[in-house]
C-alpha cells in the first residue's frame, strides 16, 4: 500500500482548519466573560460532573494514549497493553483517595491541599518545583509528538509545526482561561471517542466482527508470541515499577488534579471521576484492537518504516480502511488531542507560578485579583516559549521516555506528600519538603542513568541504574524520607490542625 503520509492533502488541511476555527470561536466566547482569578483558573466552579468527566478524559487521553498504545501493540504485540491497563487503573484510586479531599481542601492547585496544615512558604515552593517539573516534561512529549505528526501529515518543517502548536495553544489559555480549555477538551474527547470507535468498527469488519478471527490472523502472521506477555517488559521488577508509575503518576499530575476545582462541590468531583473512568475505560479497551488490526492489515515493516516508534499505525490503518478523508479526520483528531492536553498543562503551570509562588509566597496573599490573572498570563507566555524551544531541542528523542519521566516524577514527587498530608496526622512540613524534593530529584536522576537514556540516548555501554522506570525505587524513597523527617522534625501546628482538616475533607464545611 502506497501511503500519502508526508504529502499535504486538502482534506487533512480542511479538518485541521475547521477544528482550529471552532476552538478559537469558543476561546473568543470565553474571553468575553468576566475574568476573576476563579474564572481564569477554575471556570468559576461552574462545570457539571458530566462535563468535567468528559474534559478529564479529554485532558488525559493524550497523544501517547492514542498514537502510542496502538503503535506499541502493532509492533510489540500483547505487552503494549500494559500502558492501557496502567493508565486506567489509577482512576478508581483517584476517585476513592483524592477526589473529595482535593475539592474540599483546595482552591486552585494541589499545593493548596499540602498548605492547609503545613507551613505555607516552604511547602508551596517545593510543590511548585515538583509541579513544574512534571508539566514541562509532559508537555515536551506532547509537543514533540505534534511536531512529528504535522511534519508527517503535511510535509511542513518540524520546527514550524512546533511553533504552530505552541501558538494556537497559547491563544486558548491566554484569552479563554479554564472555560475555553474545558470546552476544547470536551470537544476533543467526543471527536476522539467517535474516531476510534469508527476505526475499530471498520477494522473488525475485515475480520467478520470476530475477535477470534483477528487474534488467529495475528498468530498466523507473527506467531503465538505476539499474543503472549514478555515481548516488551521482560523483567518482572521493571513491569511492576512501570505499573506503579502509570497508576500513581495519575494521582500526582497537576493538570488532572486541577480539574477538580472547576466543579461546584465534592459530589460533582466524585461524579466527574466516575464519568471519566467510563469514557477512558471504553477507550483503552478498544485501542489495542486498532494496534492488532494495523499489524495484520498493514504489516510491522511498513509501520516501522514510516515511524520507528510505530506512532503512525492508527493513521495508516485509517488511510487503508477509509481513504484520505478518514486519514484527514484521524490526523485532525490526533492534533486536537495534543492541543487540548498541552493547553491543560500550560494552565496548570501558570496557576502554580501565579497562585502558589506569586500570590502565596512573594506577596504573602496581598496581591489583587487583577494582579494574579496578569501574572498567570505572563507565566503562560513564558511557559509556552520554553515548551516550544524544548520541543525543538528534543526533536529526535524518544517521546515515550519523556511521558514515563513525567509519570515517574508525579508518582514519586507529588503523590506521596499529597496522600500523607490527607491521611497521616504526624506528617510535618520538613517531612513534606524532603519527600517532594527527594522523590522528584531521584526519579529524574534515575531516568537519566537508566538504560533508556544513558545507553539509548547518550550511547554509553552500560546503564548506571538498571531499571527502565525508577518509580519502585523513587516512590519508596519519597515515602521513607517523609516518615523519617516527620519523626525527626515534628510539626505541632500541623498535628493540631489534622482534626479540622478531617471535618473539611469529609463534610466539606468551609470549602470554597
């Protein structure tokens, strides 16, 4: 099959332009609404549970989910599904552990929860470092993915593609704030679920709508090993470590946690996780079918020939089954996916800088609403420029390890402190500071010294750190340091506030 990937085609361009016009229209509508800091960061807490559930799934189903998992299943077989399972399993934990406390204790960022009973300045500064590390590594992966996608779809230079994505995303956040970002994510979630469902129906039609036929075709073409574990994650400890990062990383992602402040109360927060889990669960159940169908119908050689990581498997399958129009639609959906996720990340970084650092640390809570929004907008511009420059710098790097890095840092730096501040009475400020610092820094260092970077990127003969994903070690270090430093440096004020925190967590008394 001759693919038109890499040549500009009119239908792809049309779908892209339509999506961008539609979302900029929403941004224009959102920009006319009053701009308090609550409107800018949290959409005035006016989003319903169902809308927030769709927006959460739109925020979470990134390019790594759509393009990455289908490509990984196409090239590696059964083991590609580990990502789908890992990313899904975190959602029930989020619902039962964090959704309600987050909504009742916080205002705009997850650092609000930590600062409820710990000392404001030190904990907000380190929480900001952890949060920005995660958002910047996660957004690099998305921006590199978008550059590659537009480069392959339209034949545009990679650098220009990255600047286009950065520019459009900047417009959403700068002028529309959380309201525009929420609606962009809702539209993108609907488009993605529709596009993937259609792709699966067309794929299954080739196998008489029988999974048995599909899997026997995979076995005939690639042997039984394609349907058995062990092709990708050979070491059990590596598999467990990756699973921990994917599951608990979700509970420390600032742009996901931030969405809980857009709903009016804790009941709607729980509802939104239930809806998000349903949409995301459905998506992750059907996306491996796309990968297996692509492997059989197109062949691994051709998929790897166009992109070594297999990221274009879904696009190639769409072109084979639905021609150029369907390829154009799927490409536009992938582009929408990236824009929506990057917009959420940018907003999370801006709120961390203006709310946590500027408002609570530098001005000690004395800044006006207008000053806060102004700083948030300046932070948005700076974050966007840094993301674009880093996206260009990391052009030829493997984006999978960037996503892994973001999840490992979130699971090690943000999650343990957040979890312990809600559940452990004796958790102290010093314990919190060291837990975040040791968790974040060790995760980042271990990944640099791991086989993924030290050997594959830097071309050294042997890795210093043996595991591909460090979460099992760095998360343990974060919990251990939280325990040791809380015992060595107790915080009587934090312990005294624990009971009033419990009342607010479970009853919502005093929640904003």
